[in-house]
């Protein structure tokens, strides 16, 4: 279980935009805070990550795998996960090409930006779910990624890959496979508290003005003189 710190998930454009060339860094990404940290400052996820790093280190030449260390957010481990929307043809295997779902690319902007050099394969696919309580327990349904907000409680499914970097070294990446919304109530309640704490009532100033009907003494005399000079023409 983790809290969402940052996200860069597919968005729903208001209107179609002019397609642009596909940058390599175009991807779905999310950063989450581990909320299951134990009293000793470590969590089960920490142990799993270190175990994976140790396993990978045995495959590569000694001291060629970058050390793994999670970020920290309010003393809790923070993990980053991501996945490219598409893959360069030169780096793709013979996997079957898959289309973009309408919830991911409703106006075909990503599809049109791939050109001939990029393709979308199963390796690039990320599923989005919401967990809800059904009659027989917890149920899961596919959702549009736009529903996720920073502060939501989520569950992340991911896999590890090792990529080569400069100097003949390697680096482990966390590849995002699925993101599940578990609970949005803590985020909503926090937003309400923040709104109430920062809300300043609008002060209105009411000027009480007495309506004047008729004339004052000096005004009445002047009005009578003006009326006296008025004539009615047939």
C-alpha cells in the first residue's frame, strides 16, 4: 500500500492538438510513498528491493551495477515507477503490436506521433484499476487513468529490468505494469481540511441609507418656485 506523491499519467485532452515527433522519454510515471514501513525504518518492500538488487548484482560484472537506494519523503521510502508509451523498432522483439486504448489516447495523439520508428507492444502496456467492495469481497474494475490524484492510496504492480548506462555500468529500473486505486477518502478529507483552514469569510460592508421621500423645507421652497414658472400648453 502506498500514497501517491507524483504522477504523469495519460491525460484526456480537451481538443486534438497537432501531433509532435515521439520523444524517447514519453512515458507513464508515478512516484509513491511506502506507507507500510516498520518500526525499524524498513518495510517489506525495502527488503524485496534489496534482494532484487543483490540477485541482479550476481549476474553482472562486479561493481558494475549501480547501488540501489530509494528516495525519502517524510522519513518514508519513496519509489518511482514508469513505462514508455512505445518502443523503438530497433529495440523491440517480435511481440505483437497493440493499439492504444481510447482511455489512454482518445484523440490518437500518441499514435500519430509515433511515426515509422516507434511501435507499441505489450511491454509498454499499463493497466489501471479501482478496488471497491462487492458482495463477495473486494472487486476490481478497469478505470480511466485521469481519476488518479496526488494523495490517493494506491497499489502498484511492477517488474524489474536492468539497462546499460555510461561506462559499461548497469542500472535497475522499476517498470510500471498496473496501478490500482485503493482509497481516495484520505486525500479528499485532507483537501476539505485544507480548504477550511485557508478559507477566509468575505466581509461585506452595508451602508444604511435612509430613503428620502418628498422635500426638505429649503428644497420645497425651491421646487415651488420652479413649478410656478412652468406653463401647460394646449
